[in-house]
């Protein structure tokens, strides 16, 4: 317990738990999105089931990302990414497929809420990385689907993935985003925005309820490790895996092998889901 208490006192914005707590302050989250995307946002709503941020289990263990929707119904998923992890079995970096998994989760949540697929809102999956995944030195890497035969032709599915590189050296970012990078990297406070973030973290560390939540979270993470849940491995309830596989089948742009790799379902199980979808369409 003493070690956990010391760990709690030393937490920074790079810690998933603290990052989620800080971004749960509307003024901070809104300003970060506005500065990053150069847009105006009147308000946001937090879409997690547990607004109090009590630790909970989901399809991949305890979720520590932020999911919000703005006043125009654009959905955002933000996560702090400190380690450039590799799958121990394939030796491949997990970040690219992780972004795809998060996009699938956003879409399936919307479809489960009776949203017609052609009315799916714009989405942004944003990873704040303290490493340069692509080793190009960019502050920001923005991805949309484009036609290989005509790179000016963009698929208008309104799904965007943004990977931020806090150690970038070039590109166009606002002063507040640059100051945010400096704060993430070295705890440098050089703007009103980072002063707000630092004050919020100081306040959180004085909150006994927040301390208890962190202790509980660490205990649950320890339980997960003891149960052998390795980073990068897709786990969870069968119905959640089936839902993601069904969504990917419906989009029609994924092979059975790709769906199997993402969901860890067998090819046979996916083929069964495909037959069930076809039978439903014909009925």
C-alpha cells in the first residue's frame, strides 16, 4: 500500500488514470480538441456508462480512454499511449490494429443504439503518443481512407484517425498544443492551458476518493496480470466479439482473415455469422 501511495503521488498526465480524470473536465477536453482540430465546440457529452470513472471491466479489460460527442454529434475517442508495444507472439507493433479496434468499438456502440449505418456520425480516434511511431518527425499524423489509384479521391466515411507525436519537430500545430506536448514530455508549464492541467492534477491528488479509485484500479489491473491477460490480445465476451465481427462483415471491406485477426474468432465462427446475416436479409 505504501508503494501504491507513492506511485499515486508521482502520477503525471502520461498515466492513463490521470489523463482520463483530467480530460473529464469539459473545459480542458474541449480546448484540447478545438486547438488540435482548429474548430469551435460549444459543448461535449461523455459517453462512458460510468461518469464517475469507477474502474470497470469491458471487452479488453479496464478501459481508460475518453469517449465524447460534441454539439454537432461528432464522436471522439482519446487515449494516452506511452509504450510502443509489440504483440509478443507476432512481434508486430499493436498501435495500428489498436486504432482499428477502437474505431470498430465506436461504430458498434452507435449501431447498438439503433443508429442506421448510413447515418453514422463523424468520428475521430486520437492517440496521444509519447513516441514517434512513424519516425518522420511530424507533430501530427492524420489518416483517412484514400483510393490508391487516385490519391485525391477520399472515401467519405467520415472516420478519421489521428496519431499525435509529442516528440515531433515539424508541422503546423497551435501554441497550446505545443505547450501541451512540452507538458506531457517534461512537465513544463508554459501556458495558461498547461497551468490549468497542472492545477487539475494537483487537485486530483488531494481528493481521497480519487486516491481510492486509483488503488482499486491498480488492484484490478494486478488481477488481470495474474490471470495472464497479455497486452495486445483481444479478449471479452463472445457476444461482443460477434458484434464487432458482424459490423466488419456488414461493411464488406474486410477479409475473413482480417476479421479473425482482430476479433480472435475462428474462420468457421465468422462464416457462421455471415450465413446468419444472409439468412436474415432473405427472411
